[in-house]
C-alpha cells in the first residue's frame, strides 16, 4: 500500500509514498512548511491513518488546533509530542499530548514516541503518518553527530513499521554539510519555496526517477 497525497502535492508530481518512507521537508522560514506538513498528515484521515506530530517550535495546543482546522472534524487518532511547553511553563495535562523537557531531550522524545506507538497499536491503528516540526531547533541544543544517531533510530522505527515520516528543516539556518549529512537518512526530499509572485512551489527529489520541476501548489 501507499500513503495517498492526492490533492496535497500538485498533480503529476507524486500521488503517494510507499510504506516506510521517510521524507525531509526542506524550505526557508515563512515558506509554509508546517502547513504543508500538516496537510500531508491530515490527508490520511480519509484513509483511516493516524497522525503523530513532534513539535519543537510551537505548543501542542496550537498545533492541535491547526490540525483540527485542517481536518474539519475530530481526528481519528492524533498524538502530539511537545518539546517546548515544559520550558515555557505552559504544559497542560491531556491524554493526547506527551511532553519532553526541551528540544534537546532526544532520549525523552524517543521514549515518548515508543509510548505513542504502543497506544496506536492498542487503538487498532496500524498506519501512522509522523510529522516532525522541526529539526532546526534541535541543532541549537545538540551537535550534528548526536542528532544523526537519534534520527537514524527514529527513521528506522518508522521504516520498520511501514509508516510515513515527514521531517521539516530550514536549510538557510544550517551550513550545507549539516543539511547534506541529515539528508542521508531520508528516502527523499520535498523542497518548498516561495516564488517571486509569492506563490508556494514544491519539487520532489529522491523518491522519483529524476527530480521533479518546481510546481506551484494550488
């Protein structure tokens, strides 16, 4: 089976991704990366897929509200791993939210992700779309080598379970070597940018025979 993305990415680029695919969603600030990431996750609601979101930028409540707005209904299965609210003192108790101490708490993220995976299995959800927004804050806390090891385990778990992973990163916040090193862990890259007219464009690399052309997202 594949994870359907019809209606999210422009027609003709790619209609779906194979089970166990990990994607790097790469684009500068204000390019609409998170909106696109949430759309790629939300598209699975119609197919009975569950969603997991790791947020290292904004509080879980804000992300959950955005996701619910995109779905337009009660999500089938949504879990959020919040890496920011504990620091700011805004963490609130909720069955669907798991908290870790900071974007540098990679061990905590791994533990909570394993817990979420168990809760999905208990709920009878075997297909998950996992979004990570974003890798860039993590690099303010940990060095590249440690992040690479963490992501290797994280993406391997997604691959072995046959899930879909989408990890956003801001390439303008890091040097080329850092982005190239991180990219090795992913099956493909979805690049996003704004063109001169302010329209969002995307292209797909790695999971297609050749990189696609930049195409406007309607």
